[in-house]
C-alpha cells in the first residue's frame, strides 16, 4: 500500500475513534447537559496537553471490532496545573463503557505507568459493568491471572468522579480512590438496579441503591457532591493541588493569601464562654488556616468530626477537628472511620496533621455499640501509632476519656498545647460527681461540692504541669503557634517525606 494511502487510513481510523459512539449518542448527552468522555478529559487537563494511549484499541471479538472505538475507555497522560497525571474516562456511548479484556489492559497500563513514573491517576467514571461475552464462563472469569489487580499501596494519589451510572470497574475505582466526587443523579453500586431487581424479584430504586445521599451521608465513600460534571472535575483539580505527585516528595507550597493572619484575632467571637454551648468548629478552622484554603472531605458523613485539607503558611496540612455543633462533638462510629481514612491519606502523602480538640468522649449507648464503636475506636488508636508525619494537637475546650489519646493526648502528638479554656479529664466533672459521690442537682450543696472536687486537676495548667501539654496559649495565638510547630517538626532528614506505614491500609470502609 502506498505511503499516502497508509496515512489516509491512519486519519480515517483516528476520525472513527474520535467519533466515539456516534453523533446521535453524543448529541443526546449534550442535550442532557452531560459531558462526554473526551470533553471530561479536556475539561480536567491543561489545554493541549493530552497524549492519548490506546486510541486504536477495539474489542477482541471480531463481531464488535467496528463498533468499539477505543473500546469504550479513553485514556492517556496530560498536564494538570503543569504537573503530569494519568487519566481514564469511560465512554458510555460505546457499549456503556463496559469492561472488556482489552480496555482493562488499557486501565492496567495507565495504573502501572503512573505508579512507576510518579504521577497522580484520575478516574472519570460511568459504566455498565462487565461486558458479558468477555467474562462469562469459567475460562474467562476464573482464568484471570492477576492477584494484585485491586491492590492499593498508595505510591501516587488517586482521584475519581462518579458522573453517571457506575457499576463494575468505575465503582471499584471510585471506592478505592483517595478522593471521590459525585454528581447528583449519578449512581454507584456493585450491580445495576435492573440486575438486582431480577435477582430479588422486586423493584429496586436506583437512588436508594446507590445515589449521592447513600454514598455521602450513609456509607461515607463519596467525599463531595456536585450538581454538574464540571463542578466535580474542578474538585479533583483542587484536591490534587494539596498533594504531591507521588509519595516520595513533599506537597507543593503555595503563596500565603493576603490577610490570612487577621481572622484569628476575632476567634473569641466564635467560641461561647459557657462550655455547655455549641459552636461550629468549621468557622474556627477557617480563621486559623490560610484564607480560602479549606477543602473539607466527607462533610455529610460523621458530622461530629471535621476532616479537611487546608494550607497553613502556604503548606498543606490535614485538619482533624471535633465539631460540637453536632452531637456536642461526641465521637461516633462514623467519625472513627472518617478519622482513620483521613489519617491514611495524610500519612501516605506527607501531609502534617493538625488536631483541634473539643470533645466529650466517644459516643456511648446502643447506637454506638451496634455500629461496632469499640473496635473502631481501637482502629483509630492503632492508626495513630502508624502515622509518621507530624501531628500537632490543640485542646480548645474539653477533652474527656480515651478520646483524649485519640485526639493527640497521651503523647500521641508530636506537640500538644492547650488554650487557656481547656479542661481535660476522664469524664465531665458534672457526670463524675454523680458516679463517684452519688449526688445530683436535686441536692444543690452536696452536688456543687462534689463537682468542685471532680474539677480539680483538670485545667490547662494541670495538663502543662505534668508536661503532657508543652504549652498553654492565648487562643488568638493559635495560628502563630501552629506555624512555628510545623517548622520545628518538619521531616528534615527526609525532605518532608514520611515512612508511609499506612500505605496498605484498607482502601475503603
């Protein structure tokens, strides 16, 4: 064949691949206000930086070779804010982006190269699950020779977006990623409602099965929820801005926005004088960290605890903070899971942890025990021992019980200080007075005397007196204290890189 004919054939094949599932299917998506796979990649990456791999991949089945451009998964490499990343976008217009023997090879290739070369990996999910002809029979489903296909050891960050029906691989990688964004109206589940309805002989509602409320509020697998594809992809871009490209480098440092030192001066306006009054810890966080740098994760799940990426003096930090606004800040089973997941993220990618403490202890009672609170509390403390990045803890008001250790007490933090308002004990003095002395408010004099006795030795200065706390500070000095401690505890010997003892911690919960 002549050279010109070969080039013409190449151009024709490229055109066919870029046409995806055809003009009609693409137009239908556009009418729904939903981006197609290639548009999603273009929106994610810096302009004109995408290098595609596997454009000419097609189904291994001859009867499907003409109807499977790129075999339903578009992937490659490109720049995101100037840094190289790998990306895989499922093309729902080609056989529902179902997973086949060929396009899974493409996915594995991208995973391998990003791991080997130190690049974040982004999954833009939407798929129907496995392609049945490729997996039916023992020779197909049972003949796989890849025991570590779903292993995750966190050499590089993974981020995912659930942007449509996500069954099979797009659900697996959404759940395995360090950050998962979800568009309202999308569904994520092991199998589709249609298959489940057939198996159970009753109708199953898709939203009830795997809608955004299920994953953001009930099981916590989704970190943030959005109305559009663009908003979800924007969140991925922002998430990755806090992280290094791989686990052997420190996170990027950014300029400090003007005015970042000002809000902390008014912190007293945010904290009630009465320790029994609630407040929203998220407002306190915003006045401590760099202006407009808070990126909260799992905000709809485990609300008694706030987990957020932020910047402090330009440096990425992970915030773990009790939130008295919900349940008085009592640590429930969901908060335990949330804390563990976040510690894994921070330790795996060299992000120092800042703890802001105001908690009455672990949630007690039937609900907590039915949800396995004791085991989850132990997992939290075990995770604390494995964290190798700096941990700095600040006790704002109260800290009671075993949760004192969970939030950095008991030498579980590299540095711990108390606000002048701090109170630390086994339990709230009013409760312990009833337990120890058997008196209550119905006996005012005896009760007041008992409470006074149980309050002794619980102040910030008592904590500092036994050097369990290294300092007692004016709340308005919190930002400056944290900035100094981050400099003191920087991992100098390893250029800000931790030991990553949690890199193989389970990827989901």
